[in-house]
C-alpha cells in the first residue's frame, strides 16, 4: 500500500517516503484482470490498521466502495476495527438518495446506527463544531470525483480540511482515479467569482485526483482560509496501478454513479463542458437517461446538428435528437437538440465542444438565453470562473477565439500543479 504523508510546515511541501506494508497483510483482490486498485481497497487489505485506535469521521457517498462492492463505512463498522463516530454526507447525501442541489439531512444511518451529518454546503465553522461534538480525531475522505471545478465534492473536501486544520484532526484521503484522466483544460477561476461551485483558483478541468488536490489545497490555500493553521497530518492512500492518461473505462474498476445525473464514465467525459448548459435555457439532459449527452430545448430543430457536424470537434459526433425531460428545465416538454456521441474518448475536448454548441445555438436561434439568475448571466460566470466567456460570447467571438483566450492559463496551471502530482503517465 502506498501511503503519502504530508507534514505541513514553513509553507513547504514535505512528502514522506512511501511506506510498503508487509505483503502478508494483503488479500487477493476479487475479480480477474483488475489493473487498478483504490486507496480504500489498499487500506481495507491492510485491515484498516492506519485508523486503529482513533475516533474516525468519514466523508463519503455511494462511490466509497471496495472491490466486492461493499461500502467502506459498512465494512469498517462490521470489522470492529474502526471506531466510526460520525459520517458526513455531501450533495446528494451519504446513501445518494437526493437529487441535484439536495441532501439527506442529519439522521442516524439505519444500517450501522452511526450518526450521519448533512455536509452539503456546510462551511468549515459548522464542520468544526460537528467534529468537536462527535469527538472526531481523524477525518477520512473517500468520494469519486469527476474532475470538474464545479463538481461540489472537492469543495466539501476543502471545507472538511479547513475544519480539520482548526481542530488539529488528522486528514486521510483514500484516493481514486480521475475518471477523465490527467488532461487539464479550461479557464481559471478569477477573484470575485468564488461560490459553492468554485471556492479557490483552479481551472475548469483540473486533471488531478482528490488526493493531489488535497496536497495543493493544504500547501497553497488553507493558511489563507484558516488564518494560519493547515492540516498538520495529511495522508493520501494512493491508487495502485493508475496512469495519468488512463480513463475510468480502462481501469477495471466498477463505476458507481457519483450523483444521480452521472450515470456513466462517458457522462463524466462530457460533463466538463456540457455542464455549461446549466447556465442557459436549454435542457442539459437532466431528467433523461442521458444527462449531459442530450442537450436541447423546445425551439431547437435539425439545423443545430447540421451546423455542429461541420465543426470537426475532436473525438465527438453530433446526432439530431428529440427528448422530453421529466425534471428540471423544460420538464415534460418535447425538446429538439443533439445527442453528443463520443467516438474517441482520448481525443475528447468537452469544453471546446460545448463552446461550439453554444456559439451555434446563439447564431441559429434568437430564443437562446441565459438562465434567469439575478442578474442574468451570473451562472455562466460562476461556472466558467469569470465574465470573460460570457463577454466574448455575447460580442460574437468564435469558439476558437473563446477557447484560445485561456490557453496561457492552462499552461500555467500545468506548471503549478506539477509538484503535487502523485501519478505518472503520458499526457495528451
């Protein structure tokens, strides 16, 4: 098992040597041909020894599974080897029963009898109180991320880390692969545009695992938010066998929906870009079996697919499609639009694809509009991290011009994140 410990001090990143645990403690992974093993599995194989004798609080959701598909909290509890004193549920809840923007509230988990606290939208001050109340000494984070700045789980982790820094708790990340690989792309979040879908300055498709992000958060951001302290004992239990250019479908791992509208790894590949349609009056496919792949509105017709088919977007083809969402925008209305089909997952550039889609929708349909926020257009600013995308888009810039505007930010991000990366492999 690879355990990366980070002892913070003097603003420096100090990584302890890898600790190779005795082979006798491991168990054979279930299934054949598995190439990648998660941090959670490594810890379970070792009998949860790293958590022995500690009062543990776990941040997780349905993705926190082992190779036998059991959940880590259930397995920890059943083993009798881990004293789980609290569970913290992010957006959608610990057991995953809530829709987008929802949670399960505080409750006692009927399976384990452990108190589950609602951590969706919880700031560090609230979590600090919950840690103290429940006696948490070690915080464990195990949630499958999808690699986008606006996917809220990484910000739940950030607030959890701030609270751990303030209480002196140890923080352990059970790492999982970034399902869209290590490719980074997109605009940087700018000051003045922080929100629940972006609390610190990272780019839209960050290309990091949650363990790598935790290292960056601790080294660069926590001192600013805590007024000084950082997590003094941060440990990342690494994924074994994963390469940076490896997509989730190539790992041999079982995909569990991280949220109700993230049904497949292909969804995650497109979500980095097509989530931007949340900021428009088009349906982004919520309430269909293909969210973030089916995009449309009642006013869209065949012309959109025809126009997009001429753009030669890498790794993608567009097909004219019709669908009726049963929830969210345009619920119960017949929508025309497109289905975005992935033809080469290693060539997909979802933000470029979504930008082409928006530019053509605006050109073809006068009904195209931003979602009616206060003020209109604010949501696209928060998703893209500034008003640049909206300003250029409104002024009639091409998709290539809009995407070209942040290329220097992507290059700077790749250089900046390098010291926090734990996994090797070819970059595209």
